[in-house]
C-alpha cells in the first residue's frame, strides 16, 4: 500500500520504518529535519509539504504529540487533501473528545478513521511489537488492522470512535495507581525490617501481585530486571505518564467519574515531574518514599 506517515519522532520513526519493512511505500512528513532524514535512511520517501505527501495515498497514519496538533493536521492538511476513500489512522495519545471530533470531521468528508493509540514504548515501536487499542467502526477497523499489524504484536478493537483513547488512558491511570501502591508497600516492608527481595518473592506470588511489582520492579537489584536497574533511564518517562494522567483526569471530570485514588496518583506525579524528574522512568517515583 501507499501510506503517508505524519510525525516521525521517538515512536513514529520506528513505526514508519516497520511499515517500509512490511512492504509498504511510505510518504513521510515531519516538521523536524532530523526526523525526516532518519525516515529517508529507513527507506521512506520524504516530503516537505504535508498536502503533497497525502495526495495519492491509500492510508494516512499519524503519531503526534497532542490533540491540538492532531486536530490541526487533519483539519488543515489531510481531510479534503488525501484521496476520498483513504483510511485514516491516528496512533497518538490524545483526549477522547478530540479523537471523536476529528473522526466526525473525517467521516463527514467521506473518510473512514480510527483512533489507535499504543501500549509499549520506543523499543516496541522500533521492534514492531506495539499493542494497538482501536476505536472505530467495524468496517474502519477491518481496513486498519492489516496496516497496524505491520507495526505491532496485538491489534484489539476497543469499540467505536474514541474507545481506543478511552482504553489507553484508563489502562495508564490504573498503571500509575499500582506503581505507586507497589512503591509504598515495598518501602514500608523495608522500613519494617523485611528484605525487599523477600517481599518481592512473597507478594509477587500472593494477592498483592501486579505488573509493576512482578515485571517492572521499581527497586534496583530486586525482582525483575527493569529501568530501576539502569538508574531509571529509558523505559516510560515520568513526563509521558503525567501527560496520560492529565488526559485521564480531564476524562474523569467530563464523565463525572469518581477517581479519588487516581487523582492522588496524578497529583503525586505532577509534583514529582515538576521537581525536574520528567525524563526519568516513571517507576523512579519510589525515590520520594
Ligand atoms: P516525539 O516528540 O518524539 O515525536 C513527535 C513528532 O511529531 C516530532 O518529530 C515532531 O517534530 C512531530 N510533529 C509535531 N508537530 C507536527 C506537525 N504539525 N506536523 C508534523 N510533525 C509534527 O513524541 P513520541 O514520543 O514519538 O510520542 C508520539 C505520541 O505517542 C504521543 O502522543 C505520545 O503520548 C505517544 N506515546 C509515546 C510513547 C513513548 O514511550 N514515547 C509510548 C506510548 C505512546
């Protein structure tokens, strides 16, 4: 297929390269010269004008920083410029309301569109092992699925437009809560005189077992190999967790959902990120205990 890819950053660069490896012809566009030149090296055809990049493609994939940019890019340069009948896939993490709004605008102009945010970080984007959670009609999903499979290990339809973003922010909200809970329990066990490795052995096989404890253990030298063992470099940056928590808090307010634990987790990550720790892996919040 001929596919336009917009946003060739940390995530999008590897994703576009995997589409080339999967046999697609990729028209690549980014505002940054460095991103464009890496895409060229990966076998993409690079464009300096987005309207030109989408002109004769069968699909458009985007991986952009936020909802405002996604809305502007689709409304100004994609809708009405990509051929009628092209399938549109936005893989960025954005707010549910904007995802629905952009899909509605695309649908009105005769396109099918899905929101398809991802789980998995830069390594999964480069390795083609992302999990995609997809919102859109069954017909849009059927067209998007084979394209997403070229970049991921799992492609799951969550429901209609916006459902992919809903799944993503609810998942990451839960992740923040069990990471913080895990940090608190591990540090308290330690203060009470229990060897943290013993706590890990017991709790990871007991009812306190959870992903943060079992496979992303936040204490260095304890439990599973994780960013903690690499001085909290790499992994999932605190600033990105905070971005997702802000989206989750906005969605909670819009849907009148009670989220007392998650809102506390969000404010702990606000403070921690604001103290200059945004670039560190999100499990490093254990250092505040
Ligand atoms: P990034 O900042 O590395 O990349 C974004 C790219 O978009 C940049 O290259 C930037 O130049 C480009 N861009 C910005 N505005 C543009 C425009 N108007 N037109 C064209 N290009 C434009 O960000 P990232 O880490 O690749 O994240 C992208 C998305 O993926 C975000 O929504 C993020 O929340 C989500 N995400 C990231 C991770 C991660 O681990 N990095 C994991 C899951 C989801």
